[in-house]
């Protein structure tokens, strides 16, 4: 009986929700992977972010407190709950500045990981890369029309093929 009482005490304590994050030019996204979340509380502060909820059929209490790498715009930061997770969008106070990590300290948090499926190395979207795209678009636009394609297909060749029979007139 004592075992179950101790287990119930541990079960009622708050534990961090597992989360994935990724960086974009103007926002940082954090997804808390909590199924069937209830009583979701999200508090955006200038350099801190708090998340709490009850999750799953066991109503496990989750609490995550994060001292952020940089400041955010509290008014422009939002969250959205789904059946499988809670996605938070933090608006950077200094857009265009890359965040190498989510937290102020370099500590490794066992509940936090990088969302590599959504990660984009946007820092390297330089003027050079954008101009290369423009050059490619320009090249595609200046490529020849049907006349040049006909040359590639042998369109000037007047020799008869076996399938070049005259089509019968429609009645």
C-alpha cells in the first residue's frame, strides 16, 4: 500500500513535456508533444516562456519554464492546441538574428530537442543565393521557344515515318 501512495505522490508532481523547436527568420517555433492536453497555460514574457497543461488520459501535469536565448515580442507570440500537441510561435524581438539554441544557458535539457523535419538553415539565404535564383529564372525565360525545340526533335526533317499516314476526314 505504501508503494502506491508514494507512486501517486510522484505521479501528481509536475514534469516537463517533451518538446521540439526550430528557428526561422522572424519566429521561433516550439511544439510540446502532449496528447489530449487540457488546461493549457502559456505565458510569454520578454525573455522567458512558461508552458503548463494536463496531458493524456492520466492527466499528467506538465510544466516547462524556459529562459530564452533572446527576447521575444509577447503580444505577437501565439500558441495553438491540437489533439496531439501544442504549437507555440514566438515572435523574435530582433528578427533576422539566428538562434543557435532555444535557451539562454547551454545546458542540455533531456525533454528538448531540435525539430530537424522543420529546421531550415535560413541564414544562408544570402543575396548571392537569391540572385542565383533570379539568374535561373531569367535563363528559363530566355530559353528558346517552339522553333528551337523543333530542331531538337528533328522537326525540320521532312522524311516520312511509318506512323505519318494521313488521317481520314471526320464525317
